C-alpha cells in the first residue's frame, strides 16, 4: 500500500506523462483545471492510469469531486485501505 | 471558381525519407522503401504477406512526446508532414495565430485517410481483452476516428476555417487536395493545409487485404514489389506515412510575400504515360475534378490509380487513347503525381 507521499509522486508522474507538466508543478493545493490546465479527457486518462497504478477503482461519479491534487491523493489513500 | 491556387509548401514523411528532400532524392535514385517485416506477429500469425513499407517515427521536434501519446501513428505522420509544409511555406510563426501573414479564420485543413486509427482501435481491443473495459483509454475515440488527423492538424496550426476529412480509400489524399482547392476557389479560405496519411501495417489489415488478393507476395524480393503500370504487377504493398501541401490563393501568396523562405508556386503536371485506361465513368470524374483548371487543357488521359493491383485487360470502349504530351519513360513508383523537386 502506497503512502500519501508515494501517491503524490505517482500522480505527478502520471500527470507529467499525460500533459508534459513538470512533476514539481503537481502540488497538493493545485487545482487540476484552474492551476494545471488539465482538460476533461486528460483528467479521465489520469484517472484510468491512477486506477491501474494504485490498483483502486475511482467511480466516474466521483471524478467531478476530485478538484485538487489533494482530493485525488486522499481518495486513493482511502480506496487502498 | 476563378481564383487561382498555388502550392507554397510541401511536407512528407515516407518509407524512403523523413522529409520531402530526402524522399525526393531517394525516389530519383530508385530507392525502394519496401522491406521484409521483422515484427513478431508475422511469424505468430503465419502471414502469407511478409513485406511492408514502414516510415520513420517523427522526430520530437515535429511531434512532442506528450503529443505522440495523444495521437495515433497516422496522426503523428499527419502533424509531422504538415509541420514541414508549413515551415516550407515560410510563414513567420509556428501556427496561424502567431503568423502575421495569415488570418486563422481563413486557414483550413483537408486531410484524408483511407482507414484512420486502426492501430489505436485494435490496441484498445487488446487492452480490453487483457485488462477489462475500465482500462480503455479516454483518448481512444479522438485517436481512432478518421477525422482525427484533420482535427490534430487544425488544432496544431490553429486553423479555424474548417477541418474536413475525405475518406475515399487510396484516393483520400488526392481528394483532400481537391477539396482544399475548391475551398480556396469558392472563397471559403485563403490557405488550406491539405494532405493524406495512413498507418495501417497491422496483421489484421495485412490478412484482410491479402484475403482479397490485393497484396503483392514478392516476399523473396521486396524491392521488386509494388509495380504500378507494370505488366507483371501482382498487387500493392502496405505502406505508411503522410504527405502535405500548403495551398494558397495566388493573391494571398503574393500579398503575404516576401517570407523568410519563399517557395515558388508548383505547377502540378500529369506527365505519366499509362498502360491502363480509364473507364468512361472515371474519365467523367477526372474531367469534372479538373474543370476550370489549366490542366484540363493539357490532359487528355489523367493517370490511373497506381496501386499496382491486377486489373482486367483494357476494354474496347475506352474513350481516350491519345498519349499525354511530354510523357517520360517512367515515374517514381511511389507517386502518381510527379511534382517539383524540393528547393535546395
């Protein structure tokens, strides 16, 4: 089971792969849309890749609630438990 | 239909070159891009056809790492060829928004493909079988749809007049050229990025085309395969790549000059003496396509398809038998429409 720091680092790698953003730009307080400029299709790609990487399921109806990186880290952390 | 249209930029990524200059030089030298396929799936499926003409992967300058992940291989070829053509046309910026010479709302795209993102579709099917439906990537649809190439090019170059996709088998790229021509003739655009792309060398497509007896089986002599107009032709070879042109209205090209790397307008000519003949219906279509252009006065028998598939002998009701003026002994086997050599 990954720690929160490991989840953040893993998410940053996924975002980098999908968008080219530097991993350092992916911080807990950043908004996926407003700060990282991630569009809806990229967001869904990140979700699919995160599910595979962390072996969790993120229901479609839950994705709209993942507004910040911290929201995603917390959701994945809880889903692993 | 009175506006004159000129070609101001060329781009290509082909089995015999990473760009127009290399492709043209190799074509003139008679280099063949056909070779034995070394993929594992050739043996795995015991394919009867084991040859193909693969193109080089576009450089990262042409297609970035992130872009490549969001594009089918045919989309990557499209963007790479369009990028070379755009640069060749000498526009001052990387796209229509940043180029002073063009109005983005007057720049269009017409990019054809015969099959579209078949690799993306079949990869997604493999993923679904191996990992389940949940793992199919959200970008699958934009990558596999046939208009994905035109969409990608229009977004890359901020072309906002239109993005259209002719899908007409091997003639898709040629039809895109014609559609672009008409967009300018009809005053709907001043600049159109036209082209065609394909990337479908996949075991399924090879098996399917082979099933219909369309492919050459010269596995022992790949370089002699694909012989359009040759009496010994035995089928075509699966190839991949893209070609692109920048079309402009003559007045726009003149107004926008001088540019950093101005190109001479290309005079497209059809100087092929064919051994095949056109059916009356094909002649009607060809004449309609050329209606109003200066070519219609010099072409009596446009080149036929150069797919090198076997056809029946000429029929007695052929309408045009006059040879085309200035017919050379041969044309490069990779093209139907000889064009100018690239500027040095």
